[in-house]
C-alpha cells in the first residue's frame, strides 16, 4: 500500500513522486542509491506510474475468529 501511495506523482512536488524526492534527497556523491536502499529496508518499492493502484483492496485485513 505504501509503495503505491509513495509512487503517486504530486503537483506540489512538480509532478515528482514522494519516492523519487526521497531518493534524490537521501543520495550522496559516494552512494547515489542510498535513498533506494533505505526504502528497500522499509519494504517500500517504486511502482511504475501506470501501474499505481489506490484501491481499498490493497489493504489486507487479518480477522481473528
């Protein structure tokens, strides 16, 4: 769910996604992929713009009987 939300372009970010902005801000000259590595540790992946889904079925409910 968070991957889809953070892969949605925002007007306020000049049509960039929060994922892209985070990766840019967290990159360093020594490690250009630092942002992606951090997001990967958080299990947040980049979703292609035309594959983003913002539907309720992304939330999985675990019901105990």
